C-alpha cells in the first residue's frame, strides 16, 4: 500500500502533466528514485539497476517499469494497478547484448506512444548515457526532450502529509544531533561517534523509526574540516579542536538535515566564539525575515547585509530546497537561497538553510531545515543554535 | 596521503593502460567512484556532482577533476601531484548554462588530447546522459568509445594490500552478523535491529573502525521476504517468522557482504530446516571445489548438480565479483558465477557467493565472501553456516 492517499498521487500527477504540457512533452520517463517515489509511491533500494516511472498525458496513472524481482516491491509500495507494474526479465541485467531501456522503449511503443515527444531526465542520477542511447534505439520515431528537474520542481511545495513526515524527521534530527554532541569527546574514535549517530538515525523515537538519510554523517575535525566531503576515520578526536557536524534524519525518505559546530576543550579561540555569535545572529534574523511571496534571493540578501557589517562574505548559496530523496543527495536541485534566484516563496516550500563561515584555520556552521509557513517559517528540529563547547 | 603505496597505483595504471591500448582508447574518462578511487586513491562523498579521473596513454599519472571545494579532499586522499588535481568553479554546479563535463572537455583539449579516442563509461553510475553530451560538445574533434567496465575488469584480481583490507572487513562482518542475530527478537522493531547493525558496521573492532557499505542493511521478514529490496519499517518482528539478513561490512571502501537466515520461534517448519541443510551442504561443497584456473561457470555447475539431486534449481547467478565500491552497489559488474561465464579464476579474485533458495512461502539464504587462493579459497568472515534458530 502506498504511503499517501491516492488523491495525493493523482494531484502530483496532474501538476506534473501540466508542466509536461507546458514543455511540449507527451510522455515522461523518470528514473530519479525520488521522482519515482513521488509519482508512484515506489520505495526500494533497487536504483542500482535501471528502472523508471512513465507518465503519459493520455493515461490516468503512471507505469512502473523495473527488474522482475522488484515487481513485488512495487506492488507493496505503489498505488498502481497490476497492469501498470511491469518487470523486465533477468537477462536484461548487466549485459552488452540488451539493456533495460530497450525494454522501456518497447513498452512505450506498445502503448502507442512511439511517435510522441518523450521527456527524459538528462542529468538525473541513475539515468546513464548508455540508457539514453538504448532508449532512443527502441523508439526510433519518437522526439526526445530534456525533462531534467521537471518533477523536482513539482516537488517544491509540499503537501501537509509530506510536512507531517518532515516534522517527524525533525524530531529524530534532535536526537541525532544531541547524540553526536554527547558522544564527542577527546579520545573517542571518529568511527565510534559516527556509529552512535547512525544508531540514533535509524532507531528514531519511541513512536516512530528512522530511515537512511541520502548522505552519510559528516563529522570532520582538524585539518579535514577544509575538505568537506571526506568521511570518518579510526582516529580519535583530540582536545582543543573544532568538529563540524553535518547530519540529518530521515522519515519515509523525507529529510531534516541539521548542522552544528562543536568545540572540544576548555579554550575555544575568542575569534571562533565571536564568529559563532555573528553567524547565529545572522541565521536568526534571516529566518525571522522570511515571508511568503518573498523571493529566494531576497532571503539571501538579509544574511549578506548582516555579515557585511563585519567585513565578511559567503560565496556559496545559503540554502536549498530539500525533502524527499535517496542517495547520493538530499537536495532537490531546484530553488536555492542565492543571488539571482527569483523563486517566489510559497507556504510549504521546504529548505535547508546552512550558514557555514570558513576562515583560514577555523570555521563555524549552523543550519535549520524549515518550511515557509503562512506567516513566516517553521523549523523542523529544535536544537539550540550555538557553538557547543564540550569542556 | 593515498591509502596504498605509489607503486600499487602505478601498477593499476599500467594494467589499465594495457587494456586501453587493446581497446584502441587513448584517453579514459572514468566517473565511477570506485574506479576513481582505484586509479587515483580519491575517496569522498562527492559523487553527487560530476567528477572524474582522466587517464591518458601518454601521461605518467592520471588527472583528478572535480568540484573546487573537493580539491582539498583530493589532496588528502590521492597520490597525484598538485598539477594534476583540478577543480572546476562553483558556477558549473546545477545550472543549464554550463556543465562540469564542459570543463573536463576543456582540460582534455588543453592537454593536447582533443583529437584522440576518448573512452567513457557509458553505463556507469554518476555519468549522466547530459554529461556525455556536454563532454562531446567541448571535444568536437575527438572520437568516443565505450569504456564501460574497463577499469572494473582491471580491479578483478586484488593485490595483497587490498586482500588485507577485505580480511579486516571480514572481521567486522562477523560482528555485524552476530549483532543482528543477537538483536533479533519478537517485539523488537525492525528499525531498532537495523540501528544495531549500523552501529556494529561503523564501530568495527577495537583495532579498526568500519566504513559505510555500498548497500543498506536488508532484514526483511514475513511477506516482505518476497520483495528483496524493500528496506525496514517500524513494525516489530513477530514470533514464528523467518528473517533474511543481507548485510555487509566495509573497510576503507572494501566490502565483505554476508547473508544468513534466522528463524524466530520454537517451531521452524521441517521443510525450512531441510532446505537449510541442503543449501549449506551445497555452499560447503561448492566452496571446497574451487581451484585456480577453474572457470566461473564450472563453480556454478557444482552447486547446480548438488541441488538437482533434490529436484531443485536456482535461476539466478550464485555469485559475483566484489571488493572496492560505493553506493548504490558493492558488486563489480564483471565476473559472475553463472552458466556461460568463462572467466578463469585466479588467486586473489574475490567473490560473494550467495545461495538463496525461495519456495512459495519460505526460503533460506547463506553466503560467503571469499578470495580464490593459491590452492582453493579463503573466506573473509567466519560466521557459522546454518539456519539460526532463536527460540
């Protein structure tokens, strides 16, 4: 049984079809696992083989196409009728002789859509260069159009049912961050602190469990804080060091990312303490400035003006849309809080605002995941916004 | 500092160049994160943006090309000289105006390779349809060839240093499986059992920590055992039920997968107990049959003959090459233990042999990760091969 009511999927589908119509796309082949989940409810760790959901303007419900052994999983998790759950045989797997996208092309042709305009997600994870070529090969009379991010933009405004899951993720995120900060101590191995974080992510709360976040825990310290995507080691945390914590919680694939900085030791540098105060002040006042109908770039401007008072600037964006997702990224790749982004904020858009300020040999970061509310904003988690000093 | 000695990377490179030469490829663009790690040492959770390692027949060392903010991570983890670690600017990220693969094309052209034959991994994860088109756009005079799995095949025979890491992964795998079986009890929520597994995966042993496996823990029970890629829920395990455990441990990206079946309750069905005995007997004798110079398909035949005695057959392959990897899959997509695979087994090839027998409403699975040794085989973990009955 799908996670949400059928009406919710039908509404998602109608909004997707409207965008397809605007883009001149008749048939959409969506391989992004988050989009497959959004459109059909499908949720499984099967995106390591080609699979997709096909939406056609002239069909009421989408088609799920995946590996035969995953048909049972599609029956469990989607709202689709049996006739629209189609498995390709095992001999399509990992061979040069044929490709699952040949099979997808054949299904599209059989449904009578072989001469239509077919939209594909040209830059989506798990839609490969070969997959595209093989799909074209079996649809020689179709026109192809880039439908990259088309569904992602439909996902931007969440339903109340989606927001409810993000609030639950927020409650788990509180436990995740608190666990991390509790566990951090000089002498504790990075891998053991990370193990405690994972434990908290999955066990969730007494009322509901957690799901795997789309990105692994990042808890770098020392010189590795300058290399943001290195993962943990066996080394022990040291005294008088800063640790950046970029973590998340996930509930039914809906995320609440959260970032904080901790300092292990009695003597945090005065400049770090000062940077933390200024950054948190900026985070607070930027969040407080949020209103529906504001532009995404206007939110960033509030922050930029604040830190300019201290002669500082931050080059990268300060936030991005997020919600439903799968590895390797929880970001939706649509709206960003940055100069030039003229997305108009609407209630139930959800963002991760992350303010990271990096100096030569120290830095501080603090973030909130929030929805735009009817009057301002609502954060999903409630961990104090501050530099955590562990003496 | 890279994980292995420079000589090991040079050897990998030479073997890769030999295959490139055979395939008529002058310049290889490898985006598969495992191949990037193998060729250059690079290890970071940055594969959610386009990145690659470029190997040219006429260059001594590869080039790493990635996002600017990941250059520090490349300095930390690769053996490459500073001149061969190249970051693309932030304005290449997530925009329709330009693409990181344009930048990669420009670098290749600048090095004087713009008219060469360029190999790309057409079906690799994280090399998108658009990435390929954009690379072609900036290399208009190049010829393109499919180099899919070229490096994967080079990875097939492991070095002793790699085997040492897989043995460590095996020690962690013992703890992971033991923890899972200990934690499984009627009334325990699936998410809590999974949380304990994650904890064991990362904390590893007292001597060394664990790394994140390429696939999440799979511990389905009840009717979900027929849907192999659904992940856990909040539901509690029930009494008198079977649980399939498909788990793994990872050490510096090297995996040891391990699968077992547990039965919760005092009354395992007699047919399940019998199936377990026959499957384990088959696993034992198939492993014992392994010798260097045997063909991969001959290994499978040993198993097939064994279960045919009981009127059974297994449709899918019984094993596959694995080792170094990243999400979403730890399999190497090269040699498989299945009919028709004529790969000649050599010492230090490493496989996961997984025997899963699925009947209408029950089933049993048991697996071993092993290397082909000079005289037979060596398993990496040492969990008893049996049906675990938890009364």
